[in-house]
């Protein structure tokens, strides 16, 4: 006879997937580039901000998993029922940011491949396109099942490898007096001149707020794949596991940057993307020994490939679902048949658009800093919009009263929303409009 405990563990195992996929999408540019550079430039001075940003985004990113578990609907269906404006707004921003984000993360993945001896002489843009080709083939042939299996493997690999690297550095000791950065960093990150770094750091830490929709949509495919519909407890366990992994790996990358590069990080993102990748690996190997390349290169590439793969699925999946909902054809849950073919079409369109963006960037000589940080900054500026949509839908009559957010989570939502609005306005005023300079 199966015990309730046995059924509980079986249900948790069958529900694992969407939260891990979210982790795979998050652990990319925000961790490898922003967290590492934060440690390199400012030591541990920004670790508190990184943890605070993860905390303030938590209730908004959780919405998709909880809403779908308790209502049986996708969060996009909730948006449509809550306001006629929500779906079109989400669609417009996804169309604009999707291609830029996919191209940006694939570019970083291609850049990292230049550290492989046999690939050092190849064009990083060509390698980025190769990463996109591989990702598109996996999604078009293997569908959600391939995405789920590969992402779980990559997330486990990169977490293990970055943990090994961080632990080895903690045992070895820092290359500079990084301990002083806990109370006073030189230079200080708390200046208006550093907004151009702080805002992108928060924009993708651990990921854009619009990601709240993604686990909601993946839950339908996971339920078909496992023949099990997740309960609220199971869905939130999956989400919390994935979210915990993103927070831990963010700390790992800060440690890596602080212990190997503190005092040398100002030039990390200058120059070409190849220059960034070479500096990153060289500094690790100088601090840890030549063996570090066998850890850092696979960990870094795993992070960026998992992000590329999940983003190339998630943006088309969201847009395909919105199309079905707006046209009244279906609920947009990517069921086999016409919906799956529509999703495949959007994957192909995003693939072609991202390749076009990479070719355009290659002809214009766009640097890695501008390419990636532009997408990060855009994500932060739109964060208040998506945060409001998620909060408003979660706490509406669409959700049974016992499953809505309580006072603590509602308070955290309001604090987070105020935080995003304030910093977005400061960034727009100072960095984009030049006010106060």
C-alpha cells in the first residue's frame, strides 16, 4: 500500500520542472556577468543589494506558479480576465525584448566558446548563431521534454561547478584585501555615476519580472509529460527550489569575482566580447591555477546555454499563448496539434530575428557591455508594469481568498513595487535624460 508520504514525494518529483527551468533562464547574464563584475569592482559591497533584489522580486515571480496551481488557468488567462490592457501590454514588451534578450544571451554563450582551444580562432558571432541553431533544433524536435531534461542537467552542472570553484577560492584566500569591502569599498558603488551598472544588475537579478508568466505556461507541458497535475504545495516547492538555486549561484559568482579580481574589475566589460571572456578565464586561472579553466569554462557556458535554450522557448511560448487567447482559438497551453505547431512557428521566427540581430550587431561592432546591459536595463524599466499586473491578478477575485497573498506577501509586493518605480525614475532621469549631471 502506498503511504501518504510516498505519494507526497512522488508528486513532488513529478512536479519538478518549471521552477528548475526558471533557474536555468535566470542563471545567465545576471550571474556570470553582473554578479562576477560586482564582486570584481566592489568586492562584497553589492551583495546586500543582490540579495535584496532577489527578495523583492520573489513574490512577483512566484505568482505564475501559485496562480496556475490554484486556478487551473495560466497567468496569461488571468491577465486577460483581469484587464483588457494586460495581454496587449505583455505582448508588446515581449516582442520588443524577446529578440534582444535571446540574441544577447546567445552572444555571451558564443563568446565563452572562444576559450575552447579548437574554437579560439572562430568568430564569436558565428559561434553564437551555432548556439542558437542547436537550441532551436532541440526545441523543435524534442519540444518541452528535451527542454526539461537538458535544463535540469545544465542547472545541476553549473551549480556544482561554481560551488566547487567558490569553495576552492574560500579555502585558498582572496588576491586582495576584499574583507574591507563589507564596510567600505574603494571605489564606492553608491554614486549616481554607477547607476548605469546598478540598474542592469537589478534588472536581471535573478531575472526580469515578466518571467512570472513562464512557469505558469511550463506547468501545463510538465503536467502532460508527467501525467500529474501539481498541487499548490508541489508547485511552490518546485519554484522555491529553483529560486533558491538562483540565489545561491548569484552568491557563488560574487565570491568568484571578489576573490579573484577585486580592484581590477573596472575594465572587465570594456572592449570586445572576446576580450571579456579571455579576461574572465585568465583571472580565474591566475588566482586558482590552470585547472580552473576546466571548471569555469563549462560552468559559464552551461549557464549561458541554459539561458539561451529556456528564453528561446519561453518568449515564443508566451507570444503563441497570447495569440491563441486574443483570437479566442484556444487557451494557449501549447497542447499537441495546432497549438504546438504555432509555438514551433514562433520559435522559428524568434530564431531568425535573433540571428538577424547578431548579424546587425556584428556589422556595427557592438560590444558585450552594450549588447547585454541594454537588455538588462530595459527589463528593469518595465519591472513596475509587470510587477503591478502580477500583484493585481494574484490578489483579485480570480483567486480563491484562501490562496491569495497574505499581509506579509502583500506588504513585500508594495515595497518591491515602490523600489522598482523609484529606481526606474532615477535611472530614466539621470542616465537617459541627463538630469542632475
